[in-house]
C-alpha cells in the first residue's frame, strides 16, 4: 500500500471521529436530533479527512525527505551534535532563569532553549569540517587501534564528487589505489544512470565505454583504502548531469573529480573546486631541461619533414629533428626545447651524433 492511501485511511478515521464528536456536541447544544446531526458531521469530517489528509501529512513529509536528501551526512551529524550541545547549555541556564520573578521566570527559559538550540545547530554545521578534523586528531592519538578509527573520521570529513567521464577514463581506480585520493568518493544516482545509459547504447563504441565505466566502478568498490558511496541525492529543476554536479558540489562544499574540460571551466567560473586528472597526469610527468640527454625509441615519422617521434615511459611525446632515418631504433638524443600545450607536454630533441 502507498503512503497516500495509508494517509487517507488514517485521515478518514481521525476526521470521522472528530466530525462525529463535534456533531454530537452541537446537537446537544441546540437540542436537536443527536443521531442525525452526529452522523452528518461525521460523514463531512470523514470526506474532509480522506481528501485533505495527504496534503496535511504525506506531502509535507515528502518535501521534508527531499530536503533532507540534499543535505550531506556530515552536515546532518554536525547539526545533531550542535542541537544536543545547545540544549544541554540551555538546560544548565533554565534553572537559575526560572527563579526570576514572573513573567521573566516563565518566558526566558523557553527563549534560551530556542536560541541555544538554533545557535548550536548553526555553529556546528558552519564548522563541521573543523569539528571532524578535531575528532580525527583526538581518535588518532591512541596507538594502532585508534588509527583505523581516525582514518574513518578522516574519510568522513571530505566528499569528492565523481562525474561520468572520469569513471569511464579508468585512471581514478589507479589513483585511488595509491592512497593519494583521501575522503569518500560520492557518486550521485544520476551519474550512475547516465553511465548505465551509455552502457546500453546501440553504438558499439559508446557501449564499450559505458561497460568499462561499470567495471571501474566495481573495482573502486572493492578497494579497502577508500570509501565509495552511491547516493540518491538529486538536484531539482536541472536536466543536464554537469549542471547537477556543479550545484551539488556547491551545496555540499566539495570538489568534483573530472577530466572534462567544459565541466572544468564551468565549475571554476562558479567557484567550485575541480580535481582534474589530466592536470594531475601532466604534473607528475618526468621533468627534463634543455641540454639533457636521453635514450628514446623512435617509432614513427613526425608531421614535419625529416622528423621522428618517440615516447617516454610516462607517455610524453618526443619530437626528434632529423629522426626519420632512425625509425625503429633506440637513439641518444639531446633535448632542445620543452613545450607545454593544452594536450600535455611535448619535448623537442635532436640526435647527439
């Protein structure tokens, strides 16, 4: 049975009783026909309850659940702790305040409970990250047994949103294995739905990319050094996945892990932190300076005449001047120039002999 049906049944019974009781009291006041008036008022109350009960109970509850689903678990926990602390402080103040003469002795305790409850929730939610870090440091001080607990708190303290492109890319699993990606990897349900849509595509290439993303996601969930959470949290009024991710990142105050250039630019314009895997890959590539020597396997011709092209172990392209004659051979070359482009780093070199 649906929640609407249950609410209608409960509302029918409750308003039926209230209508009947009101009709009975009214009939006695006017000294009329008790049975007829009681039944009439009861039926009117039952109809009113059956029609309007969902709007009184079910609809507000759905709106409240939708609102709570947009709030992160960290904010909910911080708000709960803040409410408890605020109420404890208010309880300590209510006794001395209740000794004041009326009406202050009756009004001030109630005001203190409301104010301290509100300020407790607001303060702890505003400083939730600092609070998690304090808990993490406290729990991490006591030996090896507490270290695992401290690691759990450290993961709770930060969420990282994943978009579809970075899941399909696959490198996120390798980065997660190294431990350089702390926190909880948060995958919204709409990202998972888009990934499933790609995996079910009629185009073979898109279908392979989607299935690869599913495999990467399954691999991430098997890792023990990182937490992966799939959340039903959603953003109303938006249809595009990228727009939803940006708004969600602003609400949760967390970064987005991606390799999508367009999403990167849009998110930066709106003040959202971006963790770009392509930028990370470029940052960790080998650093070479003009004049250095290296061995490179020249495997193909370049775009310009007499050029040869090879690749370093990290994938950096090396363009060798007059290197087309050495295709298929490992050659000692000297670096002449290092060029940083949007696609990555390119190295220009020339044969040493």
